[in-house]
C-alpha cells in the first residue's frame, strides 16, 4: 500500500522527528510541490489565477499567521482585516517611496512593519484574555481602518482615497501593475508562501512554539516553569502580524492591483480568516491550508454549478452560497471541532493500521 511504515527505519532523533515520518508521505509532498512549481505555471490562465490560485495562496498566508496567534498561543484576535490593511498600505508606501526596491523586499518589509503594529496592539493581552481580548483586537480593526481613511498621507493624498500598485518586475516579468502575467504572480506568491510556511513549521516545533503552546494550555503553570508571558504573547502577536501583513501586501499588490481600505479590508476579512482557522484546525499548519482551501474553493465551485451549469440568477446563487457555507461551518463545529486537520490525522492513522483500522 502507499501509506505503510514497514521497512521505514529511523536511526537518529532527527529522522524520528521529521514533519513527514513515512517515506511515501515525503514523496507525495515533494511530488505535490514539484507539480505546483513546475507544472501549474504552464497550465493556468488569467481566470484560474485571479479566481482560484491567488486568493488561495494569500488566504493560506493570512490563515497561517492567525493560526499562530489563536491556535498555538491561544490569544483570540478579530483584527486580521486591519493588519492586512497595514501590510497593504506599507507595501504601497514602500513601492512609491523606493521605486528601485524589489517586490520580495517590499513584501517582507511590509510584514515587518505590520509586526511592529501587531506588538503594539498585542500589549492588552498581557492584562486581559478571552472575550475581552477579542473585543480589544476588534477595536484595532476599526481603528486601523479609520486611520487609513482619515490621514491622506497613507494614500498619497489621492482624491479617490484609493491606492494603486505601481508596476514591479522580477527577472523582467511583471508581478504587479496592469501588465502582470498570471504565471509570474502565481510563482511569486507560491514562493513566499512555501518559504514562510516552512519557517512557521520550524518555529512552532522549536522553543518559541513550545512557549506559545504552554501559554495557550495554562498560562499560570507556564509562568511557574519559567516561560515569560510577555515574551511569548508579544512574540506570537509579532509573528502572526508579520504573516498577515505579507498576506495584505500580496492581496493589494499582486492580486487586486488597487484597493480602498473599507471595501478591501473590512471586518468581513477578519471573520473570514478566523473561520478558515477554525474549520481547518486550530494549532495546525496543515489546518491553515485546508481551511483556506475549503472557504476559497467551495464558493467558486458552488458559483460555477449554480450559475454556469443550472442557470440560476446571480443574486439567488450568492444567497444560497452564503447559507450553505454558514451551515457547513456549524456542521464542522459540531461534528469535528478540531477541524479538517484532525480528520486528516485520523485518516492517516487508519491507513497506517490497515487492514486493521481502529
């Protein structure tokens, strides 16, 4: 069978602690990555890039960042949309102020700026938690959106209040601006997501990740054994905001091309990313990708079936789509509170013991 441990021996601790401990699983992972990098760019067109792949990659990055904070550190946040706006406006100011800066540097620096803002809004987590912290982060969402609307410096005094991404190229191919190529923006975003998903996986398995999980499980006990709540909570806010800021920068520069803060980064973005984390699985890197895939791909599938195949009116299809997705969210919360990642873990355990599943 494909998923078997027989003959797959571990002789060192590092081999035993691999992310993919079974050889066939490692092969499947690397084949999937090779397909994503080497085959998909030759197959995609503008529709697949704009409707499916770019939203999927960007929301994977945002869900990954929020999962670090909520899933691994246990700090509830409803300010994801506001932090994505920080990343977007930081990218805009960097691109307009430093025309020679490459897009990789713009995206990463946007994440760094968002991390600093995240630490500032993470300070209340040192005194409050749970519902009260959720309300405090929700306040950050409204404050950041108000600030970007209020002060014209952030959008370079544009009369419309809209920000537009200038053209940037990588190896001569445009990844932002009006002349972008689908495969170029896809490969740029995929590279960012792949590299920083690998970084997140190592962070959560290291000393910092263990301190986050100790705070999540019982903060008083964690402090007694030597974990600093200040360092753990603020580092979680910083790392989480860093990822969300990069997602916001890509959402603005590589996907939309132009954005208005209230429409593009409203409260609905915060709830959407939170639902992705809950459905995918709290405290799971894979869960971030599964949740983002579920809430990005399912609406596209439903729209194609109801509008293109069945010929239903667009407004009726949109309302039915909202009801179906809401019902599925409730269903998952009742049937499997640990999300899609837990279902995948159970499936793997059954495959490992086949033909004697428990």
